[in-house]
C-alpha cells in the first residue's frame, strides 16, 4: 500500500508512551501538533489550541504594525474601522471554537 509522505502520528494524552507506528515497511513520524484540514485549526497532543492562538496573535500584531506604519491619521474614526476589518476577524477565528 502506498501512502503520501505527509502522514504522521499525533499521540494524545499526558502520560501516553510514545510508540512508533509503521505503515507497511515505513515508519510514521510523530508530531506534537497537527492542523485539522476541515477547520484549519492547529491542535496539539493535549487537544489545546494554544499554538493556534499564538500564531493568530503573531499575525494580527504584524497587521497592527503595518497599520501603524502606513496610517498617518490615527484618530478613532480611522483606526476603528481598520481594526474591525483587518484585525478582529483573525482574532475571532482563533477563539470561536
């Protein structure tokens, strides 16, 4: 049976022993976090989304820096719509689950 090299094993739980698994003659590598393809959510072996939130926060901080550098008029009337349109959707996506 042939499989793609993208296959990996995510061991769930705190005190679970790390076993090595094979598919045919090939060893599957273990990973500490995997991305759910349907929801595009990064889940680690403790079933938390802390890495997902860290990545989203990093992305939104980059957007905020870009807004700070590019926008000369930093009044509430200007910043609030930019924040609502560019930053908030990323943070909402992170915490909606």
